[in-house]
């Protein structure tokens, strides 16, 4: 169910294989503020006269939905508990409309945990429930024309789609079956972990800021390229038709571009400035000529060497296009082997010689796995010396390089791979456990190692044989 533009884009341009397409949204007159985009979605649910499942466009299934869920009264992705933005929406509700807030009080349950249902996937056999919920919300919104539009945001929309809908489930004494475990923090951990598909995860959901996660978006792009190449071609043609392109070529491209004003030594320069040192063209000389303590000079030199190694790698990428080509070949080969092996334990692995790892005595990375790791670099002046590894992930789509910090388990794995060169996953697990047994039992450590191997495979850090 879409409008004319949606039909043209999805069906006529991309040729997605829908059995039926309705364009009734084209003529729908909502009678509410256009900022309340959830209205059209709830309206589309209410038009169903048989059991249905709605799957959001940023939700990706890699296995069939279990029959128990397909046959349930109501089904949703997961239960949410204690999410802050529902509390914010509740606080803003009287400011948007005091009358609206008063009319909704009968739906709002006195539960400080603020339970809600994530509607990345939602539906069920009780289609009448969705009709009744829409008519209730529609009557409330349409009878309140004087809403404060400036305060209507995504929190307001999700409040109606997920929090109030689950309150209505409970008020009506309905049963909702969830596809996965409850989430009780404001952050969805692992919901774009491509390296856990299909063995540990049957679906991914690019909700919220996950759509800006470079690693995850690249994995999605590569997955479509390998498994549905005909659609990749259609997307490319559509982009070119609109004077856009997802492809960046090496010609006139510089890997030295980054978010810090194209300065490859921005961390070292920042540290020098915090210590009141005038930064010269020769950064190494600035460090050597400083009158700081031996500890601070050692930290400064460590930052400089870290950035120097990364800069050398970026320059090498710019001058050697084979590295990128080899990464793509490696990725496609790994995908083929993964598709043929239900279990990774028997697969032989080796470190990809094109992959770059930088070791340092202090932590200088901008990223920690998939999440931003906001740091004040000068904190390292107070930190003890240690061992840190940073993996440089090459984004072959937009030709950028991103940093991902290693951890204790990954450091042990990398040392074993450097020593053995080629070994099976099972052999790696057995050897690594000798050093990691303090972390838990064998099965726990094995799962941790296989998760990291899957991430390394998807990132082009290792090759499979």
C-alpha cells in the first residue's frame, strides 16, 4: 500500500516482485498535520480485512517468521522497556495540546517502565484490533486541530505507533507475541550485526541512527550485490538517471580526506595545543623540543606514530588500486564459502595481508566496534601504558577508512593467526581458550571468537579457505 510515487519507484523502476500494489495513499486526505506521518501507516493497518504482517522498509528477514507468530493474535518485533523518548513525548504532550493530552489519559497506563511494542514488524490475526485502534487515534487527532506543530517530532509519532498501541493492547486484554527478547535500554545492541546472520540472527532492523552506520550499510549493499545483483543494476541505473551515483572511483580521490578538516595528524596537534605548545610544520620536532614531562612526551610520540602509520596506509591505498580490488575479491570468496558451510568450525582461515592493524600504547581510536567512542584524547596523559590494536576498515563503497578498536579476545586471536598463518576456526578456538579461560567456559569463549571471526570476514580482515 503506497502512493503513485512509491509505485513508480518500487514497482516500475526497481521492479520489486510485489504480488499486488495499492495506491490508495495517493488520494487519502488525513485532516491532520503532515508532521504526523504515522497517521498514514496506522490508516493502512486499518484497511486490512484479513490477517496481515507489516514489515518496515528498514527491516530485513533472513529466515521465515515462525508459524507460532504468524498465527498469533498480535505480533510485533520486541517489547521495549523504559525508553527515554516515550517519557519525553509524555512530557511534551500537554505542550502540544492540553486537550489531546487529557483525552489520551485513559490509554496511558500508570507504569513507570513505559512498556511499548517495536513495530519494525507488526500485525496478526486480530485485524479488527488495528481497525479499532486507528479509529480511536483518528478521532482524537481530528478533533484537535490546534496542535503545536513545532513540538511534533519523531518521538511524538513513535509514541502513537508503539507506546500507545501497546497500551491499547493491554487495555483490551490482548496478547502480543514478540519476535525477539525485550530491549530495556535506549540503544538497540546488535540489530545491524550482519556477521551474526543467519546463525545467530534471523533478522536485522536498521532503525534510527543505524541507517547512518557505515559498516552496516556497506554490508547491506554488498549482500544485495552478491545475492540480488539484478537489483543492484536497477539501483545504479536509477541513480544515474537522477544524476547520482553510489560509486566512488580512485580517479582524483584522496583517502586523506576525513572528518577532521583533512588533517591526518589532528589528534597529535590537538594534544600539543592543550599543552600550550606551538605546532610547527614538523610535528615530530615539536614533540622533541617540548619541555613536558617524559610521560607526556611518550604519550605524544605514541599519538604521532599512530597517526603516521594510518596516514601511510591511506597514501598506499591511493597509489595502489589493487588493494581495493583484492578486498572485493576476498569478500566475494568469503561469502561463497560461508554460504556453503553451515558451521564455521571446520573452515580454515588466514589473515588478509591487505588488512591493516595499528598497535599503540594508548587508545587513540575514534570508534569502538559499531559505536562512536567519544574520547578526550588528553585523558591518555593520565592513563597507564597498555596494548591497543585498531583495525582499519576499508569502505569499498565510498572509499573511506574507519577505525575499530580491538579487545582482549581479538588481540589473542590476531597473535595466534600471525604465528600459525593458516588454521581452522576450531583450532583457533582451542588455542585461544588456553589464554582466555578466565573469561568463562569453553562454549562462551567459542561463541565470542566465532562472532569476531564473522565480523572480520565481513570486514575483509581475514580470508577463508
